[in-house]
C-alpha cells in the first residue's frame, strides 16, 4: 500500500527529474534553459498534488477541461499561471475567463469563432489582454482539433489584426498519442511559424512554439 504522502513525494521527484532533462535537452540544442516553459498538465490530478509541485517551486499548470480548471483554480494560489490546452468550445469562453482570473494563456484557438468569443469576453470582463496560441493540426488526424497548416497564417492574422483584446503569442500542436508523428509534427509547426512571422512581420523569437509531451519533449527542444 502506498500512502498519499509517498505518492506526492514521488510526484515531486518525477517533476525534478523532468526539469533536469529539460535543462539538459535545452543545453544540447544550444537553447538557454530559461527560455523554455514547462507546463505541468494537471488534468485529473488532485489539488494536493498540484500544491506539492507548487511548493516545489513550479508555477505553470495546464488543464484540458473547463469544468475542471474552474473548480481547481480558486482553491490554489493566485500566482499560478494557468494554461487552457486544446479545443475550447466557443460557448465556454465566458465560463473559463470569469472562473479563472489568473488564466495566463489559451493554447488552442482553432477557429475564428473561438477567437471572437474570447476577444469579446475579455473586453466584457475588463481583463487585461489574453495571450493565445493558434492550434495547428500537424498530424492530419480528422479527430484532432486545430487548423490545417495551410490555414494557420489566416487564423493568426485574424487574431493579430481583428481581436484587439487578444495577444497572438504563437502556435501549438498536439501529436499522435503514440508519438508516431514525431518529429514531423515539430518540423511542420516550425515551418508554420516561419510563414506566420513573415506574413505578420514578426520576429520568430516573439512567436512561441508549444509542442512536445511526456514522451517526446526532448525531441521538441
């Protein structure tokens, strides 16, 4: 039998191991480790475990479900930087933004309707501009959310030019669960960034890429 305390200690140890691997992978690629943001995806995980990682120094957490994040966020410190990851139903924008005042980013704007709803709700609630990433379906799966790579420039332009309450911050992708689409996903997203930055006259360093999961984040770096 494993006690909750042992499970939580194990989670912290695993977190520290991941952060070390991130540092090593960044150094191998010639990237400064402090330029890499690790989002600890806490979906289905209890408040106690999130708090353990918070106490260990981590501040950036991600959730995939609106109901889950609006329940957790008020129970945890306000300096947590919450990321909503993946497809967001446009009718859930109000619930998400009003329920999570410290929402730092939406990683998953995949159509103009979602962008417009977020933009309108940010204005209505009087929030500061919300950072968003455009989700790109780099694996070509019909079941996967995200715009086709050929459409990412148009959606990025819409966010940048037509949504004054949103801050276009970059692109994100979620590959196949078995990682068989790695590293093609990453190369495709990198190519999309080049096209988007050229169209928007942005420096590529100002356009974030959110990619890589538990099994391939080192390749992403």
